[in-house]
C-alpha cells in the first residue's frame, strides 16, 4: 500500500491538502489530534486516526500500523504546527517547550519514523514559515514559533546532505501568511492574501514534483515583499 502522509489535518492547509490528494487518487493517511473533521468527509482514499506528533506512544502506534499494511510512503508532509503569540517575557518555559515539541522534535521524530518506509524516490516536505528565514520580517510575540520554524529549515538541509546517496529527498517551504484558523487565533482580524486551499494546491504539486528538481532547499512561498 502506497501512502501520502499528512500531519495536522483537522483544519487549514492540512485538511485541504488531504482532500486534494484524495481527490487526485492518492491514498492519504491523515494524522491529527482531532480526526473527526477529516473523517466526516468520508472519502474512500483517506484513512485517519487521532495522532499527536509529540507523543511517542502515538508514533509507535503509527509504526505498527504501517508495518501491518506493508506500507510504502511516497511523501511525508510535516504540516502539524503549534503557534503561541505572547511577549517573550510572559512566555513560560513550558509554553516555549510545547511549541518546540510539535514544530521541531515532532518533525524530527516523524521523519525518523517514516524514512524506513520510503525508497530513494520519496519526499519529506516540511512546512515552515517566512518567520524562520534569516533576515525576513519578524513579529513580536512569535519568539518560540518563528525560532522553531527556523530550526526545521536547518534540519532539512542537514538531512538532505546525510541521505543524499540513498534518498529520500528533503525540502521545506517557508510560507507567508495564509488564511487559516491558526492565523486567526494568533492575529484576530488579520486577512491573509492566500487561502488555505490555494496554498494546499501549491503544496500538493511541489510534494509530488518538487524533489525532482530540488533537494535540501528552502523555498520562500510568499507573495509579499520584501
């Protein structure tokens, strides 16, 4: 069984991306702490169960699931993310760690888990943020979020180098503002120039084709300047 695995699928980009992959005929394993929204779609190409990328127990369950299915993973889209908008001096150590548990350690653990189920043609695509790009515009209150998104960009480059002979390929997309529930919660009233579905359409195409031209690359996906 060949799968596309997407994390963070209960809403926003991950939800739209799972639908698009399924409608394009791919078997999707949609993973999120809240699996109900994606299950409600009832799409025959989508398999979903409750999953927390920061939980070792959940990752063990996933590993056993893939082994039972004799699965081969075509692409892993590390999309799950956690954002806390709070001034640095008000941000507790536990809150800072919670962001990193999902955005950094969760990405690393998921990638480590899935690589053995991929062949040389596989693609690990991590969804990051323009906030993680050195020299980009930064916003107060996002010290944990943006720094964590910068960490996975460097991780992407390192993994591409480490696996350049055997595969799979590793790339990351640093997204600009996208109109999602997470953005609305962090910045109430802000209107982004791109919808979740529009961004999902771009990500789908890149997940399937981008690694033929890129490996270890960080692409900035933002219509704003600079």
